[in-house]
């Protein structure tokens, strides 16, 4: 069985366009199922559409880099708190 650290440091490619589509679909389904007036949906999306939020999240990250993921894992909560990768 592969452990978490091995998975995080694996050089497997991350396809940002696929990640963005996946997040968009998830956000859209949540909004559809809970409704636009639901408190969670309003907090999750803010003033963004599902597409806009997914784009912001995916374009603003460097987690596709195995070294970045491994540094966050090894650094623990303090590294996560100090990270500007949102």
C-alpha cells in the first residue's frame, strides 16, 4: 500500500484544466442541490459563479508541484498556515 507521503511526492501529472472542470461541476451540483439561498452555498461561492471560483482556486495554486506538496506535508500545520497558496 502506498503511503500519503509517497502519493504527495509522486511526479504524476496534475491537469489544471481537468481540476477546474471537476471543481466547477462539484460547485454547480452543490448549488443546484442546496439552492442559491443556502447559507453554505452563499459562503462557498461568495459573489462568484462556480466557474469563477474554480478558476480562481486552480489558477492560484502551485500544488501541482510535488515538491510544494511535500514541503507542506513535512512542515505540518505551521507550513500550511504560512502558505500563500490558496
